[in-house]
């Protein structure tokens, strides 16, 4: 019983530490560009030790994206129904992700992502995490031997198209609405997934 209570206390402490670090990063982002912020600045303002930071995160980019894991998980499921049937329309999850990205006042992923370089670490990690979760979703719903394209390749393709098109859409301030860009993204990836999975 005591061990379980200690585990719960430790879990709460870890969550508080992660939230403190994330909120500190967001506060710093209100003052300067992401690439000008150092891990040391985050640690000093949050009053957290370096060892503690690296016990939870690999980098400031990892800290930033770790707070959006639920969004990435939702995107990975956005092309399929619960029964593994391909959706013919963009899902609420994809629309939510793009809507969130589109709000200038929202200090969220794409607000900062489009302020920096397309080749930046945040972009790489964002693609990587969406690809990993989408690939896992494909393995859960389908048999890879029945697919025309290996699941890891499919995951990379879909994740890259979502991140690249959304980044371009935000940075170029194109006239397309959230629903229009979501529909185009969905249609392009729907064709690839349907062909590969034989649906």
C-alpha cells in the first residue's frame, strides 16, 4: 500500500516537473525566438536541475513536442475508423490539428514551427512522431504482407505530407481554409493508403 502511494506521489511530482518546464519554455517563447532559447535558460527559470531535465527530455525540442503527444496520436488515427476502414472525409482530429495550427494567438506547435527553418529539429521530430504512431496504427489494423508498400514507408509518406503541407500553408498564408486544406491533405493520402492496403 505504501509503495503504491509513493509511486503515485512520484508520478505527480514528475508531471508537475514536466508542466513547470513546459510552461517555462512557453514563457520564454513570448520573449524570444525558439532557436535563441537554451536549455540552461529553461533550467534556471524553472529552478530544475540538468539531470532532472535530461531524465525526461532529450532536448528543448523534445520538451516542446512532448506536450502534444495526444495531438499526434489523434492524427495517426485520423485516416481510419475504429474497424480499420479508411475514412472518405477528413476526420475531426485532422481538422482540429490544422485549426489549432492556424490560430496566430495560439502559442502552439506551428506558430513556432513556421517561424523557423523547414529543416529544423522541431519539424524533424514532429514528422518522426506522427510517422511512428501512424505506423503502429497500421500494424494494429492491417497485415503488412497484404500491403503493396511497407508500413514504415507509408507512415513516413503520410507524416511528411501532413507536416510539409501544413507548414507551407501556414508560412505562405495561402487563401485556403482549414477545411479546404484538410480535405486536400486527406484526399491525397487516402489515394495512397487505399491503393497500398487494397481497399
